C-alpha cells in the first residue's frame, strides 16, 4: 500500500506542475481544433502496435512453447490493461500470470520473457537515441538520463548473461550461483531462478531472437509515426526528428512508477518535450491530454474486450509473484 501511495502522490505533483500557469480555455480550444483524420490514423497505428507487441512476445516465448496468436493478443491486451490500471507498474505481473493459463510456460519463465522484452525495448530506444543525437542537439539532462537508462540496461543484461553462462557451465554451477544469495532469500528463490533464466532461452535461438529484435524496431518506429500524426492533428509542423525526441522523453517519463494510467508523468514529460520546440504550454497540454487519452483508451478498450476470457484478481498476481507459492500451471 505504501508503494501505491507514493505513486499516486507523485502523479498528483506532476499533474499540478502540468496545469500550473495554463489557461484551460486555451487548452479546450486547442482540443476542439484538432484534425480528426490524423487522429483516426494515430488510433489505427496504436491498435497495430498492440498486434506487434503480441507477435514479438510470441517470438520470445517460442523456445519455451508455441502460443497461437489469438491467445497472445488476448493476454497482451488484458496485460496492458492491468499495467495502466494498477499503480507503480504492478500490472506487469498480469501477462506472465495469464500466459500460464494458456500454455505450459511456468510463471518464472514467462516473467523472464517480459524482462527480455524490456531489454529489447531499451536497446532499440537507445539505438534511436544515438541516431537522434547525431542529427540534432539535445539538452544535457536528456543525454544524462538516456545514459543512465542504457547503463542500467547494460547492467541487467550483464547479470543475465553471467547467470546464463554459469548455468551452461554444468549442473552445479547454478547452485553455486544461488549460494551467493543471503540465506533468507536462498530458500525462496533457488527453486525459481532456473525457470526465470528459461525466459531468456531466446538468446540461444537466433531466428526468434532476430524476429523479436526486428519487431522491436517496427514497434518503436510506428510509435514515432503515431506521435507524428498527433502533431499534425494539432497543426504542429515540427522537424522530422521531433517525434523521436518526444518518444525518448516520454519513455523516460513513464518509466517513473507513478499512479495508474501514467496520469501526470505522461502529461508533464510531453509538455517538457514540446517545450524544446517552443510550443506554448497550453497547446502542449492539449496535445498531451488527447495523446494520453487515445493511447490509454485503446489499451483499455482492447483489454476490456478480452478480459472476460482472461479473468484475474490482484490476489492472483500476489500469489503468482510469491516465490514460495510454487509455479502456476494451466
């Protein structure tokens, strides 16, 4: 509950900062003047993004089990509904939990594929950052934040590679690795570390790994296209690199574990990104409000459509996350 409270408090602060000094009549006027054709195009791309997410996750799961696209899309839709509905990104547990009900993949391995997915996202976005950095000057704080996130990604990747190497060295190597854990954690985590590392099995399977990597590139490129269409909807003729700058700043912003639905951090960081192009704060807030609403509404509608076929409760997620509770199987 403490984590929930901190996340909601942070959202309230960021909402206040986003609204401070803004003429709300100007914001409403900006929303009334959007070009609907561009908005429809952006929404269609957001739906396609969900399809690409499901296909990429299927590639990551393939070394463990072949999961049909209908099940992948269904679970992905409900999983991202949980992410936006629960604060502090606690909904990240929903997809791993639900896929155990549709396949023989255990919870720990499914959770490993989610971490692998996040690593691919970070590497792809960092590659985009390098291209943007070569094309346009970026504020020092954005460079520092990007470097921090890539160092964090590199650290996680190094730990995973080390663990995989130790595991491949022989049956006793993984046990020796878990022996490094403090005793209270040893008994609880030893049984699931091997399963978790199974989630990274795709790293030893070239074809699904390449497929997942290419789908990551496609996902973030069409995400930038959605931002471009939203900018056009508001009549903002910014440089071609602007959607990518907005994308990078927004990713950094929503990585902060704030309240449900990224309320506050999404708006604040959209405004911050558009301020680099001298977009007035009221117009930037109009953009942030509509872009956020459409992105979340797309996820919510798709999630609600498939929720009856993928029911779960917060108690289910807590039990699934408990290493001492055993693996969830279909």
